[in-house]
């Protein structure tokens, strides 16, 4: 049976005074629909449908666009529009407008809107619109990645199956590994760091799933790999190909979450032993990785925190170490974004992206995640129901317990 | 690359490192070596983590010394107290004396839930399944057929607001075997693992080569300090092992840490605030000590434990003077004079249980309770859990002391329901001084359905140990010391007043044979039937279908004629 999926996204193209191109087919306001087909496999196809509304700005929007910088404009516009999840609004400003800095023709805001410099007619605008939907909404690759179990193997890129599967909830565990408590007395203010840095991001993501966070400190937990000593830099190095072997021995100590069924994301902070300090991770070219961290798709991330040697060799052990949670949380939050697949793809030139600030991700990034998860959920549901129906067709008198039957 | 740069803008509120916060959890570890009368030695390890956080209220989710697996379990399922013990062997109270903390053979789990839990049975089932996963034990076999709700025994050992006994569940699995795969997850819960401190001695090949091995986990809420305004959570992991002088000691009665555990102590756990080894050197009679310990202890501690004044040699692993002379500590115990059998101490309270009767239809369970105190009488609470397939006749329950009938002052009996609930019998019996009390009850054995038999049904079916709880009067008054200062083995049970101490004893488990069908019969029947049918049918078919016809004798070929010539020479008749 052929499966057809249609993804409809409402788009609005709003023209500020002085930016209306000359070659509009009809006078403003008017509507337009664009449908493209994304082939997935022989039996499934996904159509994307962009319902575009072309209109001119209202008086309040004009007032909002009349500010000094693009960021303020974005903030003011956000208050005016009631952008529903998945929608996109494009404001076209005149070529001479001071909002966009020199050399930048598209500014992507924190919420669901973007500012585009006018010029070049309707065709150029439509190209810009296309580029913007590739960035802010879904693309063929992201949909194919979400349906990854239906796509034949050759077509997907290497990154396709790396993102976390969609689930009702996730558990995030921060673990501090201290293999040498005699030398290092490590203290981390994890509670404060979670409330301050992690919780705003999770609150933003709460539309996608439920999150629960906890943390633990594990002592005498060693990495499974012995690092090499490098004489030139007088430090210890972990090469890239030994990284996969690091996780397995540690995972035995991490413990499974017995009380819930959600997938667990582990973020480990490893403080190397006195005898193996300082420890750096090497990337493929042999240079030490600047953040000294790596992540494993669908599992979590590990960061190595080096402690400086004591000034005098007679310093009393154990050394008291207060972990710099800012540096650590930066890396962990970046890894969290990578695990969810919120990485920024290659941007076309002349694009400027607004940083999402304390919340960790922009509204449109959340939309991308929701698109991918929704498509994945629908695909899973249809597969499950189809296979259930086929099973019941083949085995007419299968015995099913009452509680199982009530769930179907 | 660009991502990290973008996120650097994220965290503009860079706070400086806060001042060193007071740690909220404390670890104490302790090892008690007590020589037993027959030349054996008992070693009791205790690891106690006290966490000043309220696991019940609020989202406590940041763990340090308290293991995350147990903390999440307690918070998620609304557990107030949890006691799990896995034991191999039996503590012979008569020969070895009163145990500090005894557990029945097999697995025992008893849990008090919070009053906020609405469906206690569902929480109990989830809890036993999760614990079964954490400890690699078959606790998932705990279901309604071996769970009871005692009304008077097993009162909470920690802080308790009210005691509605419907929040208590008790189950025992006497058939459970304890081995290395249960010890490893138990060791994993310790903050230092088995890498430092007293836990380095816990090596499986020596621990299981012993007469008695019991490991337990106890979680309970305790008062944070003397004023008891706030609640802390206490996790105690205890491990008791008895080394036999013949099996492990090669017949000699001199013991050392190396002989017992094949390891010595090199340091204390860096996370522990206290790490001590206590050796019981109490003189058994008024003469000088029986036991000599080397190296010399850091201090000597005297305490009244279980009604006796005892002296302990203390080795404090955190004191710097201990490891001055040698890098490792190997405590050696030498007996100074041979043991006299007349010096065997008799414990004040001990019990025995056995099953009697003949045949596979009826039987009788008898429990003998001994009170050897010369002049004090005290009551004892007896709890018996009997599986449903031994049908007890309560009208045959008799309690006889010194030839006269003894009526219990409190009796609670819950009859069994076939395949759903076991028998529960709780009695408060007054034991007169210097007496033996015999409690007998008759039962009838049930015939089970053929799918309910265990794989080796002729081994028998286990009946779990009965539990005796009593406040035994002590000769010497005991001071109620501060929990934080006194050794851990004295603060296991809360003491209400100084004149008596709490004791919980377990009797032997019973092994009862049920009428077992002969499981080879289906095979025999099939063989016999098939043989009869084959012979019958075969003969009948032959009779009906066999035909006879005459065969011409052939003249024989060349070979036959040659053979006949040879036979004529030999003088044998021709073919």
C-alpha cells in the first residue's frame, strides 16, 4: 500500500512600504500554494505544501520595523504576531533600510520570523524564501533522516541515523567521574548549574518531551583505555580510534534508571588521575580538541577536565578542586543540541543568524525538531498498525491478554 | 566550531566559583571481628552512609555518596524503610551466641511504605522487580503466595509517625541461593567500591567458602541530630561471614586478616569520615584475656552489647600512626589458652524448629523456645509464615511450658487461600524464667496440580524460617549513647531503655516432602501402550495377510557344487 504524507506549513511574506517588487502577478494581498514532492522510497512519498500569503505590513508592524537594529525589530515583531508552531514569517525591508548590516541580505531571528532585503524582483524573493525554508523549516534530508528505517541504505548520508529517536520523555544524567579521590577532592555545584543553565533549555524543549535531570558522583571509575604519553607536549593523549572503547567499562558503573522507561542521555565529566594529567583528546589530524570533549550519538557525551598540578610538590593531597561549571555546561549543552540534531547546516552566504540567548534554541529550531519527530511518530504508528493488521490476518485465533487488547 | 562560539554568548551570566559548601553526606565504615567459642571467627562489615536530605519531599536528584539507584527507588515508590537480606547458611545461636544481626536463609525483604502510597500491593510488586534487577537475585518470585502483612512484628527501625500495619509487607524466599553475582552489585553500591578502605577484603572466593554468609541492605529515615528536628536518610550495608576453623583455618585456631580474606588493609576509604576495625577481646571469665592481638591496637573501647560488658581493641585506619611501621595492616588473633567447653556461653534466648510425623499426608511443626535467664521472664513475639500447601489445623495449636499450657496474650491468625495467600500466625508468648516452651501445630499436605511442582519435586518444599522478636532483659544497664559516636554495631536497633535489648532471631527453615506423583508414568504408559499396540497389530496383520507358497528347490550353481565336493571330503552332509 502506498503511504502518502503531507506536511503543510503556513508562510507569510510581508512587504514593508518601499519594498514591493514591481513584478507581482496580482495586487496584494494574495495567496499562493507550492507543493513539492520528497521521494522516500517506492511506497512512501512525502509532499511538502507551503501555503504562502503575500501581504503588506500593518501600521504596528511598520512601527516595529522602524528601530535601529534587527534584533530589536525581531523582538518587537514577535510581540505582534501570533506565530503558530511551524509557521514562518518573512518581512521584506527596502534595500536602503538600515536594519540589516552591510553585506547581509537575510537576518534570521530568534522566533519564527526573518528579515530580507528587497531587490531583484519576485523570482529572487522566491529563491530567498526557498533558502529560508531549507534553514528554518524542514528539508528533504531531515525528513529522510526521520524516516530513516524506510529509506534504502545508499541514499542517506552518514549523519542520518545519529539523532535521538523520538520519545515521550528523556532522562538526562550528569556524572562526575573521579578515579583518584586521594589526589583530587572534586566539588561541583551541579544543582545551581542545572537550575541556571540547563533548565531554561529544557523548559523550551518541554514542547517536545518531558525531561528529568539528575546527577551523581562516581569514585574509582576509570576509563577503559590507557592514554599515551606525548613527549613534545608533555601531556597524555587519547587518540580518536580509542574513543569508542572508553564508554563501555564506564557504563557498567553508571547504573540504569530502574524507575522509568525513557531513554537516558549521559553526560560525563572525567577528572583524570594525578599520574595521567593533563589528558587531551586528539582529533583525526592529531591536534588536541579545543573543548576536550566528544559525544556519542544516541548515548551522550564525555568531557575531560584537567586539573593543574599543584604549585609545590609538597602540597597536601587531596587537592581541592572546584569545577568551573560555566565551561562545562557550555560543552554539555552544545552536545545536547548535537544529540537532538539541532546543528546548524551550511548557511548560504549573506545570512545572519541571531543567537538564541539563554534559552539555548530558537523557536524555529524547535519547529524543525517537531517536524522530524512528528514525521517519525506517524511513520512508526503506521508501520506498527500495518504489521499488527497483517499478523491478525495471518493468525486468526491468536490469544491476546486483556490488558494488551485494551491498549490497541 | 561556530556552535561553541554561538553558545559562548549564551552563558553571559558567568558566576564565580561558590564558596566550599558543607558536604551533606557522611560515610562510616567498620569491621567487627568476634571470635566464636568453637574456634571459628565471625567478621561483620558495616558501611553506613547518612545523607542529610529529605528524599520524600521535593526533587532530590543530586547524589554523591548515596547510590543513585537506591535513592531513585526510594523516592519514586514512596518507600519509608527497606530491609533486604541475602543469606547462605544458618547462624547456630546455641553454639555461636547471640548474633548482632541475623537473617534467615535465602532472601528476606520487608518494606514499610509511606502513608501517601495508595496501592501498596502494586508498589510492592514493582519494588521487588526493581530490586531483583539491581541485586541479580530472583526476587521477582515474590508474589502474593509468599507475602504477608504482619501486625505486630517488624515495627519500623527508623523514625515513624504512625504505624498502620497495612503499609508493611514481608516476604521470604527460602530457596534463594546467594553467590558472587549477588555480591558484585552489592559492592558496587559502596562509594569506594572495592578499591579502597575495608571493602578491599571482600573477595568472593574467600567469603563464600564459609559456614555463614549474609549480606544486607537497610535504608531508613533517622534523626539528623539529638534534637530530631530534621530527617536524614541512612543506608547501612552489612555483611556477616563466619569462617570455620576446619574449612578455612586448616584446623588451627589462630586467625589473621590474611588467613581469612587473603588480603590485608592498606588504607582507609578517602571518602569515609571514620574507618575502624574492632576486635572483641572480652575475657570470657574473670581471668585474663583469652585472646592476644597483634599489632597493638590504637585504642581500647568498652561497651555493653547485648547485655554483656565487652572490650574491643580498636584499629583506627584514619590515624596516621597506624601505617607508620608497615604499609599494610594484618590483624592477628592468637588464642592464649585452649578453649574449655564449659565456657561456652548460652544465649538468653534461642529457638529450634522441626517437622515431625510420618507419611505424606499429615505432619506436625514444633518450635522449641528456650529462655535460659535464671530469674527473669519476658514475652516473645513469634511470627510463622507457612505456605498454603501445608494446611494448618489451628485447633491443634498447643503451647506447653514446663508441662502446663501457656496461653498467648495476643494471637493473630490469617488463614491461607489456596494459590493466593500463605498462613500467617503471630503470637505473643510469655516465657517464664529458665524454661523451654514448645509450640506445636498439625498440618495436612495438599496435592498440587501437576504443573505446580518444581523441577526437582523430590527435594522437597521449603517453609520459611519463623521470626522471634523479643526485648531481652539485660543484667547490666546500657547507656543510650549518641549514635554518631558509638560504634555502628551498637546502633543497629533503636533501644528504648537501658534495661533490655532488642533481639530478632530466626529458626531453621523446614524442608517438607509433599505427595509427589511419579512423573515418569506418562513415559511408561506411552511405551507400554505402543508396544502392546505394535505387537497386537503386527501379529494380527501378519495372520491376515501372510500367504504361503511352495518354492522349487534349485539345482544350485557352480559354487554350490564346488562347496558340496569340499564337504564330501570333509565328511559333512552336502547342502
